[in-house]
C-alpha cells in the first residue's frame, strides 16, 4: 500500500518494537521523519533522508519537496507515538497532503494503555491534552467530569494538575489521580494512585505518559451508546423550580435561567462563577452543561442548599462561603463567565470586580429597576460590549370551571457584558519536541471539539409557582 506519492504513518505504540511490516516500510523508505528517539529505534537505511521533528513547518516542507521527486525519491515514512490519528500528526498531514495519500498504521495509544492498566472501560471518559497548551482547560475538565484522561506535557504534569485541583478547601471531593509512567518499558512501568495534594508534593521526573483523574464513586458509569462526554444534560436545561431546594421562592425562575444560560455559554473545559448563588440553580445548571463551577454565597443556610442541590443532580460545584466582592480575591483561577444574581448598594463594585476577572462574559439578573443603570454603567466602564433585555413572562394557570388564565411573573432585567476580542496575533507554529520528554500521542496537539453552547429552549409550560424575587436579590 506504500506506493509512490503516499505517506506511511507508523504509530510506535507505547514502546513496543516495530512489527515486521513496519520495519519493512522503514527499510524501503526514501525519507523518514520522526522524533529523535523514534529515528534511533527504527532501521532507517543509510540511503534514506532523515528529518528530526522540531517545528512542524520545516518537516512538512521537506516532505513536500521529497514527494515532488516522484519515483526517484522513494516512499515517505513518518514515525509517531501511539495512535497518530488521536491528538496526532495525522491531522496536519491530512490537511497539507490529503487523507487519501496517507497510509496510517496505528499503535496502541498511551490513553488506551492507561485505562487498560487501571482496569477501567473508557467509552465514557473525557480525554484532554495539556501538551503544549494551557493547563486550565484540563483542570476545569477534571473538576467537572468524574472520569478524565490528561495527556501531559512540560509544565503540565501530575504535580501541576494536582496543585490546581487541591487548591481551595472546596475543590472536587474524592478525586484520585492515577499517574502512569514509562508505559513502553515493561521493566520500568509504574502506576501510582495518589490524591491531588500528594501529586502536587512529588517530583515525577520526565517519564509520565498519562494522568487519569477519577471520582472513584462514579468511575464505572452505565453502559453507553455514544462515547465521550454526554451530549447534553438529561431532561434539558432551564429546569422547573421544583427541581431545586430553595427558600421562599428565592430562586432564579426557569425563563430567566434559560436566557442566562444562553448568554453564559457554559461548556466543558470552562469555569463559571455563580456569585450570590442563593439556591445554586444557575450553578447546578452550568455544571450539568459540563462547566467547572464555583458558587459564592454569603448565607450559611444557602451554602448547605447549594451543596444539596448539586448532590441531587449528580454534579460537582465548589461552594465558597463569604461576602463578594471581597471573597473573590481568594479564588485563584479567573472564570470564563460570571452570573450575578442581583445585589445591593455595592452592586457596581461587584460588577466591576467580576468584569476585571471574567475572560468572556458577565451576566447580571436584576429585579429592582433602580439598580439597572448602575450595573450597566459598571460593565460599560470596564470597556465591555453591553446588552440586555427585560423579561416578562406569564404561565398557564388553572381556574375553576376547567378553564385557564395567564399568571404573570415578576419582570426581571437581564444584562450581559461581553469582553471585546483581543487584537489577533500571528499564529505560532506548534512544535514537535526534538526529544519528547513526555511520550505524548502526537507531533501536533489538536484541540478537542467543544460542545456547542445551549440554544434558548422554549418557554416551559408548568404549574404556577409562587412569584418571588430573583435569587440573591433584595427587594
């Protein structure tokens, strides 16, 4: 199958020697491309050209020039770790040369080997790469999902991951990190199960392949039809108020939550703050949509309700007991989005504090008309693009005689600010390490797809509920 003009991509697995077919492909190659350790382990003929992977652009140009030689150049072979189609070099090769020119022969990926060593199925796991990327995405996925595999990289190993997960007393409870090292060497392979704090305190060296982050109580989920993270929460979003424990109707109503969620855009890999969380209905809904969530609440009984609601819906929400904006300084990680459930006289300062920290969006729900201009001015002063709407809804309510009326709910103002995009910079070419410290899956990291933001659901038709203020709002 390795004809002229084709590129054979060989996955070396987790250190297993090349099989007979792969060795024959290398022996007959006119150009062999790979990391230094891959080239050293392969039977590259003296007559073949060699390209040691560093930045990808020069390697791709070398392959293109070789292919232009036609029959005189000989076949091209690319050596890669594990399964090169999984967070691997196959993507960039297919983009440049077309998938029809590739003959991909995958090995066992380090992720598959890691789950096998842990004795767990992984069709319900989330896989995230921290190799060559900011660690925050992997941290947020681990906070939100009970079963995650993290592909590590320099500065993004088990110590850094453990430190981020252990930070703060309200982090995800019961998480265990399974650190897998030297999977390609049967004599040196190690599997260590540690807490995040223990992982943070150790020097792991340079042989880590993968870190599994598990909630042991949920590591064995039900059988799945579709692999990966859930496509969406069961039962949709904007749940009825009865789905949450709350006090005296102090809860963000379903119609308001529907639009707030659409503007917040919670998704896997992101962090959302719910400030003045009340019952935590918005926090829980964001967590059900895949985001990592911190709920801030000043009332002690509210803290208990938020935790109970999160547990009832099977999601992880970190609850911080304290008064905002002061308590926000103790939160090390900046959020992607913030929801503010109203506020008192200090609302402008609170909005400004959240706008300084939020990376993307701030949404404010207000029942009091007098507070709308100050909240809008605070977002505008922060340089954000501001919009808003007055939500007025009526629900079907029964009347005697088997007839129905419309029962109006209290109107609520919803304001939102969006941080303007940063000026675009020239893209940086991702690099393949000359000597990979971590046996990562690929030459070129590829961002996993993110679930789309929820679309506003239709206004729910449900029984009449007591009409009250937005949670966290003092009328």
